[in-house]
């Protein structure tokens, strides 16, 4: 929704995802008539290989993409529900907090073998599937400091959560995996939502409202969102990250529960279903 609203507002917009997620994103784009030409597949580079099947390493891809961003005048880089690596001792020390970093607590909860690795909410390492797209959020701001970064997440393991002290996130999580879940990658702006997509909806609505372009939100009804979700499940195929089932649910929520906040936003903006 966010990408579609920006595009129809006349802003050049690209959607970047990895090879594993690309089929589901492509299915969603087709279901909402978002141009496939605006979808970008980030190369997947297995840890055991120096060169992926595409013939281009991820480092080469990022360098080429950053050069492209410089030419076109990129203004924002947004991550929604994109996993990033766990903290390291160094990243813990770099965070802003009211006192010294809780180094002892961190060492007790995060083994060296878990530091700087991507984990799901169960604390399971998923680097094999996640790749290293998070590096774009570290390298691009160094090359183009004028670009603003935005991270949207819901479970602490997403890009953007690095702006929040590790201990503030880990103590809000349950289970022995709590310490290794929080992502170390910060953003200029971080949006925390009960479900990451809700944050994306809110960002799209806020943009449309401020630009007096609320009409751009009109096509994105509950029915259209249900159609998009079904397309992702059926043609992606995508699965619910909580239930691990190939169903048209989000984070264990039924569609009616999931879409309720978006309906509230639409009502607040006087948009009818």
C-alpha cells in the first residue's frame, strides 16, 4: 500500500526484497496492479559461497545500487518487517542510554555464536534465508547521509530497532531467546506497531493526509487487501510467520482482526469501504 500510494503520488518508488520473498511480493503486486518493473530482487548470497548464481555478489549489487541512488537523488529508504542481525558487544556500546551498557547481562544472554546473526522471534538463526540486505541500511547512509531511513517492526528483530536500547527490548520479550532477538541496525525513524503492516498502513495514510491526497488510499479497501493476501498465500506461496501455516492470516490473527486497524484509519479519514 505504501509503495502504491507513493508511486501514484508521482514519487519514483522501488520495492526491494530477497529471492525467497520475491515470488510472494510479485504475487501481491500483480493483485493490486503495481508494476512488476518496480520490483527489485536482491541477490541471495549463501554464506558458503563467494559468488551467487547471479554472478554478482551482494556487495557488488549494493555498490551499484548506491551509485544509482546517487544519480536519481534518493530521499528515503524504508524497511517494513525486514529482519536484521542481533547485537554485538560493539553495537551495544554504541547505543544511546542513560548509563553504561549492560555488558554482563548481554554476555549472559547472547552467546558469541549468536551475536550479529539474524533470528526469528523463536530465537532460531535464519541467516541462510535472510541474507544480508540489512547492510544496505548501514552502507547507504554512509555514502548518502542526506537519505533518511525508516524502519517499521513489531517484534524487535527488525531493521530500525537498533535505535532502542537492547535491554529495553529484551526485557519485553519472553523466553530464553529474548536477548538474541533484538536487531542492532538503527534507522533515523523507527515505527513500532502491534503488526508491522499496521505501521506501513499508518505511514501511507500519514503521507496521503499531509499531501492532501487521501483519494490515493481509496482503492485499498479491506476487500482489496484480502485479495492481495490470498494471492500471496496461493501464488507466493507465503505462510503466516506465527502459525507457519499457508493461510490468509497475519501473525496468527484472522483477517478480520488483522484488517481492523486499517479500517479504523480509513474511517478517521472519511474513506468508505
